[in-house]
C-alpha cells in the first residue's frame, strides 16, 4: 500500500493502522458512539474495521479512512473518512465524516482535518464534498460551516434517519481554506 500522509503543520492525517486500535477504543465516548460509530466498539470490531480500511486503500476502494494525528508525537486524536460512493451521493460527490476523541475537541482539529481531506478528495477527482449531520449534533454542523460548507436542507436515508446536509464545491481551487484564496 502506498502510504498517504497529509499535514497542515498542526495535524497530520494518515491511513488507519493496526496500532490505532487501542487508542481508538480508549478515546471512544458516548458522543462518538451516538453520532458516528452506531454502537460501542469492541477490539474485534475495530480490528476488522482497520483491516477493511487498509484493504480499501490497497484496492483503491471507495473508502479512504484517515487517523487524525496531533502533536509532536502524532497522537491519534480522532478519524476522518471519505466515501466516494454511497447512498445519497451523485457521481462526483464524496461524503466526509469525522470524529474526535473528547480531550481533542474544541481546538479546531476537526475543521483542519476536513480542509485537508477536501484537498485530497479534489485531487482524486471529486467535484463536490457532502457532510451529513444528525440535526441533534450542532458541533458537527459548526465544523461543516467553518470548513466552508453550505447547508442545503434535510435528507432522509432509506432507514428513516434524518440528516442536515451540507455541500461544498471542490472545483477550481475551492478546496482551499475559506478566505485563503486559490
């Protein structure tokens, strides 16, 4: 697998790896379970997910999952992933999902991670990024807005789950940080 690393000088994003299982389990809290994971993680489940993510990288699958690493020691602070195909996505759209462990929230790291992966998504041919946020999760919606996404309404998945939908154009340098120019 070609190792892919992205950095803005404050955080580094790199594919999830087996040594991320323990820090992920230690960092998981009620909010991650509620908003992102769908249930508490188990060692076996997280190990299987990390293997799946590595397989997706190696096989150029539609999922690109990154660990968000912070500080000089590049401590795992959370995750951000891109899905280049899935329910509710049109051709050229990529879904962005993110989550931080409790001690890393409130420092702008999720916004930085979203900005970094948008540049990567654009380089992989995505024309528009989509973030879907549970209406009860205002923090995630604030990340989307800070990263330059525009709210476009509420959607409902086939299972009935409702989401506030945010979009951002990635063409023509639009993946740059808001206010930074092209």
